[in-house]
């Protein structure tokens, strides 16, 4: 009996939630790695997808995303190819970065992030949230320790371990 009640509750909640698909043409995922104290290397991922769910109170309730590592761009082809290689992202074996929210509050998103098959729970700051009938937009930001994900290639000693990540996401309603 308890299982039936829980199933009905889940179905009722899902009836009042809305789904939005991330529009990669109007969204961005950018990163910055400090190098030798002063100079930074900046880059972005151009291929990604995601589904955002909004609950009946117009609050973010779930975020699922996938980023194609092959789309990394630092404005240096040789560096990009090196980042795709085995000692960094290893795109042959691990072509995608996966993001799955665990909990969302007004200011933070806790998410399970998988890079190179390594899963870690990370916290992201969330800001600039706008929800309308047709779209949702917000900004996610975090500092990620690249060593947690074994992103420690042959030239990694030149870079700080902490990578600044910023995602500006705009999604359009699909349901």
C-alpha cells in the first residue's frame, strides 16, 4: 500500500513539473586554469546538452547534462589535442563529462559529476535564475580540483590544480 501511495505522489509531482532543453546556441560552458601564477588559460566546450526540470513552484528541481570533451577549445589546436589525450581527458575511453543534480537550493546545486569515469559530488553556486513559461536561464559556477579527476598530464605542473568553471545556461520548454 505504501508503494502505491509513493508512486501516486511521484506521478502527481511530475504532472506539475516542466521540462526544458538546454539551447547550446545561446548557452556557454567556459573554464579558466591559472598558469604560472599570473597567466591563465581559458577555454570552452561547444558541444553539450541538458534537461532542466522546474517544479510546480517555478523552482529548479533537476538538472541533467552531458558535455562532449572533444569540443574543448582553448584557441590552441596543439593544446586542445593534448587535453583530449590519455593523460588528460582520454576522449577515446571517456568522450563525455556527465552532470546529474542531487539536490538544489536557492543558491547551490549539489551534483554528481563524472569525468574520465571518476564520479565526485561537487557543489556549484547558482545565480541569475529566470523562469518563464517558455524558458529558463541561470548561471552555474564552481572551482573544480582537476587532480580529483586525474587530469594531470605531463605539463600539469605548470597549472594550478583549481579550475574555474562557469556555465551560462538557457533552456527552452519541451513539455
